[in-house]
């Protein structure tokens, strides 16, 4: 419900309205709290996949602090591009940008086991993919037809399915602990379960910001639980704080510059999906906050900001940015459409990104505690994908497209050794699972006829042909 003490109903629907500063700052920080955990999680996962994450005892572990710092800094900068705009770049809407989960299945095989040596190719791919993403803004409206809910829902579901394994591994003690007696211990799982139960409790029984920030609050409770039961020592927290600088600037091309065909192709292909997601978020903000459709200028500007924000982030060691859907819901809840409120949140993120001590505290979060939050977050990604698929007309044609795409994509994720004989570039792209699934779904959706006969699918469905709207029997008497 809108808070009319902030302004009149007409003012609250105006993106250019500026509330009093003492009200704008808390509202802006609310936006940061709603996305904070999701924003830094990809950096932690990529570092873990590369081999210098939590519990790795790698000499490169301090690099995780820098990655966390860049995730916060460039989420803030990309958000400023959306809110204050630079020429045609930016939507001039209250859009919050953050590190995207969508690219994680692409990034993991790129850096797997390579340590910091794998980051040069990754971040070069981020830069090129970001520029390509911005280029899509020139004709984003013309390619939306190729990505209907069948495709986007499949892709989002695949992203979640690719990541749920990470959540379980983290909750059990992390990849470095696999094979040790501690892995999967009740103590490890107790920390993860505390986070899950607190998060669920707040989601179902709390209201307002407590509900929206449930994962963050759950992680804080889990953090103190870990301190209480000895999973985390207080000396580790104070030591990390003391070793972290009070201020640090980002370094361009800190990890070098290396062009990898797999990275460039992967990030460019995923840019299509991310661009369509941004279009949906922009539309959601204008409908929920202002009661109108998004204009072409707003959609194009948001896409430009998405891409350029990602490209600039990649130069300094930041990950791909995209609009954050949870903040669309926060705008609908508060009723405050002011872009300047989100600008306050962006400035707060930038300050956090320039103060490594913030990242120094974040990197002390026990991996088991993070696992509880990740299980919830990635499970919600799967649920979001299934929700998108509920808009699909489940006729036999769409069932076949979905079946083939999911089977091949998920199968390659589960058994990456099946394509071990392919060249490195093709192998990395195929084992992501996400890209082959998306490619197959897009191509089949464009070339297959609009409907298949019942006989065309009966032999391959084992009689379980579903009862979607497209599967209803035809009434010959109509």
C-alpha cells in the first residue's frame, strides 16, 4: 500500500518526483536490502568453482574480497545509469541493477578449477557480451517474438536446476570438504536449516520489509548461530575486518585480457535472454508503479544501460548486471515510483563497494550458512521459471519442444563427460546445458508447425500426453 505521507498519489506515480531526503534514503536502502544477498552470491559461487572460494585454503582466497567489492560497486553504478541516465542510456525509472544469476551456468565451466587464471577470459567475455547486449537495444522490440514464455520459462527453470546442486553442496560443507568426515555433518546442516526456517517463517508470517528481506535476515541469524556453535570463530571475523582496507578503488583489467571463443559466444547468447528479462521488468515497474505500459524509449534506454553497465563492470572485474525482479515487487508494495529513491540506494551500494571492510565481513559468512540462503534463492529461480511456463499453451507442439530442449540441456549438465570429445569451446558451451536448451527451444519454436496431431506424439509420450489447453479434444459439432 502506498504511503501517502511521502507525497500525493499523483506524486508517488511520478518517476521524477523527489521525496524528502529523510524519507528517500531509508526507502533507497530498502531496495538494496532486497537484493543484497542475491547480488554478491554469484561472486562467491564463481570463486568457489575456480578453486579459491570458501574453505579452499587457496592463496588466492583474498581475491574473493575484490570480487565481492566489485559486485556491490558496479551494481550501484549500473543502477545510476538507469535512474539518472546519460543521454539515451537508461530508462529514467526506478530500476535496480545487480549481478545476474542467469550467467552463472556459463561462468562455472569457464573458470572450473583454473583459479584466478580463468578470470581473464571470463571478464573479457563479460565486456564483449555487455557491448553486444547494449547493441540489442537498437532492435530489442523486434526480437521479442523469438523468446515467448515457452523459451524464457525453460531458460529460467534451467538456470535454477543448474544451481540447486551448489546450494546442497554448500549446506553440506562446500566442495573442498567433499570426502572428509565433516562433509554432510549434522552440525553443517543445522546452520543451513536455521537459515531456511527463519527465511520461511519471515516469508509466510512477516510483512513489509521483513518479508522482502527474509533471506538476508535468515543469513544474519544463521551467522550468529554459527558463531554460537563454533562453526565460525569470532577471531576470524575480527581478523578479516582488520586485514581489509578502509577504502580501495577498482583496478582496470586486474586479471588481464584474454579472448575466449566460449566466453564471448556464451555471454553474447545469454545477452538475448537477459535483455528480454529487462523488458519484462521495465514493463512490470511501469504497470505496478504508474499504471501504464512502458514506452519504447524506456525499454531501449534500459537495455542500453544493462549492456553498458555490464561492459564497464567487466573492465574492472565485475560480473554481468541485469534488472532485479524482486525490486519490481518492492515498488508495487511501497507504491513509490520515484527513481531518485533508487538513486539513494545506488549511492549506498557504491559506498559499500569502495569500502573493502564490508566485503571483509561478507567473506566470513560460513559456507553452510550461505548454503541455506542459496537453497532458497535457487529454488525460487526454478519456481519463477515454472510460473513463467504456466502462461504457455501446453499443446502437443509445445510439449515436444520443451521435452527435447530440457532433455538435452539437463542431460548435458548432469553428464558433461558425454561431450568430452568436442573441442574446448564447444564442450564448455554444451556442458552449460543452458545454451543448448535455449538454442533448441528457440529454433524449434520458429520452425515447427503451429500444431501437431495427436498421433504425432502419442508414440513418444507413453500415453502421458497431458491435458493442457492445446490437448483438449475438438468438438466436431461446433
